[in-house]
C-alpha cells in the first residue's frame, strides 16, 4: 500500500572512541555491525536491549529498545528500528475525550497488558559510506526519536559494544577496564565513547542568514508544548499569567490542558553572532516535529520570514510498504522501498 512518508536527513558528527577530541577507533559501519550481533543474538528478548533508564533534567529521555538492526542492499546501508517508551501511569495510558468542555476534561485510563511497554517505533536508514542517516516518519507521525537514538548508541558504545573490556569478576555496568579496537590491541583508558549527530543542512539558506545576520530584527519561535520539559512548562504558565492574570485556579486548569498545544513567540531582537549560532544549535538538537520552527525577519524584507526548517535536508514521498499494524512497518518492505528510491534520494542530497 502507498504510505505517505517524510524523511529527514542527519549527519553523524562523532562516532566511536575519543581522547579529548581525537578520534581513536570505531566508525558508523563498525558500530552498526556490532549492534546487529547484539540485537539478533539467538534468544535475545526485547527487554534485554534496554541500555538506560529514564534520564533527568529539562529534557528527559525515556528508555529505548532496539527491535531490528540489519544491513541491506549492495552499498552497506543499515536499517535500524527502535521502540521509544512513552509515559504511563501505573500500567495505564491516560487519554481525554476531545469533545469534553474545557476546564473540566476527565482523564480516562486504558490498561496495558501486564508488562507491555507503551511507545512508538522509529525507523533509521543509515548510510555509513556517507556518514549520514535518515529518519522516516509515516502518516501523521510527529516525533522521530532522534534524542533517544543518540542516547542509545552512546550508551551502547559505552558498555555493550565489542570494543568494551569489562572488569573481571564484576557484573556492575560501570565496571569497565577500558576499550580496545580489536582483541589483542592495547587496552585504552581515559577514552570517551561518543555518538553525536545533527540535522543535515543545505548550506545555501543558512549561509545567507549568517551573511545577513546584522539585518535580523525579529526572531519567531513556533512549537508545541512538551509538558515533560521544565522550560516549556514555565513559558506556558507565565504566558497564561500574563493573559488571564494571576488567578491560580484558572491558570492551573488551563495548564492541565497544555500538552500538545501550539504556541508562537515573536521577539524584536537583533542577535549577536554567538546568540545566532546558539539558536541554530538549540533548534537542531530540539526539533521534534513539523510545527516546530525558528524564523528570522530581516530589515528590508519585513513581509518575509526565513524559516530555519527550510535549511534542513528532507524529502516527502509515497512508499509502497506493507504494514504489520498501525505502528509497525514490515522491515523487508521498507528495505525494498529504500533500495528502489536510493539513487534519487542520494542525488537530492548531493545537489543541495
């Protein structure tokens, strides 16, 4: 069946083991080949692919599991599929009736089968020869799982990859003696495992904005409220304070319905070079969906907004896919579809 598909490309900035910023060993191909062995070892159960617990901080990441990691085609490409855990409440998933009156919406809870993990699947097409990968989103999917992927592969390099030398007679996950490129090589200590990636950009628009940064007089931020992020909760609540006054009960009632709400902020601001680069970096690391965007208005062109998402390399298409259910695409059919469209997609990348 034809499935509407969006594809965003990312560049692998760092992959492997480093002493300070010096790359020592391991690359994308080596990482994925090793991950394949780990995921598909005979008898492996999904829960055994969990490598970290929920993180703390302003942008927490819930556990990620690896469903699939296999090479395909004749170019050394890999398809990696992860399962990204989403919040639950004592084994139940909350939801609300969209027709309920505002201010009094009742939350319903759906029981999960015992032990099941709520979440969504993410699909990654790695092209190790180019040090890039693409993230597929099917239908109306907004989230792509990129922060979880970075965390997962970093943790894999840290404690599970074949390059890890564990301390003898220890089961503790942090009991690691060091890392080596291959058996028999010198054991390296003081080494940092790293996997870092960022959205791949076409340089024309970003170059234009950098060259014309002094003309920027307004910055626009569009996004959806992510209630798990402390900064976004604070922005939403302060905005409500300003709009409806400081009636605690009214603000609390409106805040309870904030998750997923869209907002748009405009600032009359002429950013410095450092501020502009920080905005770009923050957008790249935090972009979650189609609505999230950062725009710049330039003097002399006040009717036009230069959106940062327009500088990202992406594609939209229809792929002929077989679906197992509403969430899972049959892996073989996705690999076949990628192979059929590969040349056109690579040419698009090289032309930007």
